[in-house]
């Protein structure tokens, strides 16, 4: 369960403390420190952060403070809401960055805080990145085949499936239903390649790929094909959590 908390956006120490409280019930900070082996100053910092996130509650009475986790039903919902807010903020920032990134030479842009953003422009280079990177590792993806599998990309996609069939990496894809979704499913040979379909009414126009610690978003507008690569551990973990949530709902 600890790994799931980390994938949902908490750090290792926060995950240990929230698990302790969910399993043991209300406790003082000193008891949490003894029970987890985490230093007391660190425990209180973590408790402050978890309380700020709404994951735990603090009951203070006559100089004694007891901390308790929210209900088992509330904790996943709180983390889900947090992930959606962070995704919205990040996508808004990416939208603003797109125009700025176009003004600089192609290559990585390091943003304070460790967020690395790189753009790849042009149909040939975008497709080459897809085949080279998605063909060399396990990955998760969300895309609309009706918009993505057109022109040269259809052949590039077949090349990707051929590599996947040999390497047999674990692949999970959420695709928008439609004629090309059915065609795509029929081409899959890799036994570790899983596919789920979203409603055909879903408005998905940009690929969303997760591989090798990179979040890749690709726009397939003809004549303006562009991939935006984002590398930052916490952001990647957040996007993994969102994908997991969507995957389980389908």
C-alpha cells in the first residue's frame, strides 16, 4: 500500500505516517515517531503537511494533540482531488509555456524546481521519438486513434507494435473508441499489451504517454506536429496516479 500512496503523490515519509494512523488510530506525535522510527521533528513536519492536505485531523485538548487519519473512503478521494488540481495547474502552465518554448532553439529547457521541458517539432522527428522511446520500454498511454493514427503515423505505429511484440514490454493504453480503435486492437500481438476503450464521445486530441520517467504530450495537428516532453519525478508520479485512477474506472 505504501507504494500506492507514493504513486498517488505522497513522499515515502508521508506515506509511512498516514499508513500508521490508518492502521493504529489516533496517536500523539511522539507515539508516531516511536512506532515508525522516524525522527520526531520530521514527524511533526509531516503531520503539518498531511493536515494541510486534509488527510489527517488534529484534536487538541489541554496541551495534548492527537492526530488521526480521515476515513478509508475519504483518503483516496482527497488524493484524487489533489492530483486533478495539480494536473490542471500543470496543464495551464504548459499551455503558457508552449508559446514561450517555441521562441527558443530546440532542446531541453530547465525550469527552476527541476522541471525539464523539451519540445520536438515536425512530423518526422515526433514519429521518430515515438518509435525510439515507446519501443524501448514499458509505457502507459491515452490517445484517440481517429486523430493519431493517420498518415505516416499509422506506419510508425505498426513499427512500434512490431518492436513491442518482440520485447513484450508491459503496455497499457486507454483509447477512444471508433473504427481505428478496432483496427489498432486487431494489430496487437504482444501478450503484455492491454487496451481499454473510453467512450467515443471523449474529446481527446492530444496523446498522453508515460515512459522512462518522461511525460510526453503530442499534438497531431497537420503541419504543426509537436511533442512536449516533461521530466520531473514528482510530476511523473502524479500523472501515473491519474492514469491508474482512469484505468481502474474503465
